């Protein structure tokens, strides 16, 4: 029998998603879910694409946007669960997601992960670095979401404002990676 080290941050979350169906990188959201997308050019050329893609697969978007790693594997892999602390002043309430897809092709590198039961939001996110025919490299983020926690539902439109602020930090998290490539 193999023993696994305890994962105390993960104990507060369920082992499944809190929505019907399966998450997907593209396509329509389930009924009642919002879709928020953001994209930003972060560099140009193959070196910037490879560097930014590798950074995404090593959680740089999360680390660079202020999330605190609580229980996070070194690299994104399908089935990996990550627990992050969301920075709210001195507090770092944990959120947990599981990776459902990893993409690596000549013009796209990225992944999608979905919120586990106990996360304050229901849904999933994808982070994809794309190398376009004109040489541009973009970071494209797609969030399929709806509030899950009572306090999130009670905030009404403010939950969308909070998401917009997080996405803004996400979009700038790879600036130094692409610039140095």
C-alpha cells in the first residue's frame, strides 16, 4: 500500500466539480453561467511563444498575478489539483481547481482547469498562449463562471468587478517572460 502525504489545504474541498456536465476549452457555457474573455499581445516571435507557453504550464500566470501557492505541483498536467491562496490584503483564502486539459501545438500552448466543490465560484478557466500568423503572441484567458458561495452571490455585480481585476493581473503576469525571450 502506498501512503500519500497529507494535503491539509485540499481537505476543505470536494473531489468533484460543482456543475453539471464537463468543462471544455471552447463552446457554449452551461445555462446560468457567464463567460468572460480577455486577450492581450504579450510578445512577438517563436522565442516569446515558447517562453510564455512554458511559463503558463508552470503556473506563472497565477504566481505573477498575486496568488499564493498553497499546494501546487511544479507543472500543469491533466488531473493535477492545485490549491492557491487568493490575496485579499493580509488574508489568503484558499481555492482549489483540477486541470482538465493541456494543449501543446505549433501555435498554441495552455491548459484549462475547473473549480472543485468548495471553491467560491463554479466553473472553469483556460489560459492559452497563441502564436499568430503575423508573429504576435497573445495570452488568451476564458472564464466560464457563476458565484457558488453565498457571500459571492450576495455581492451581485461586484463579483464580476473582482474577476475583472484578477484577469487584469493575469494578463500582465507574463510581461517579463515574453519581453526577455
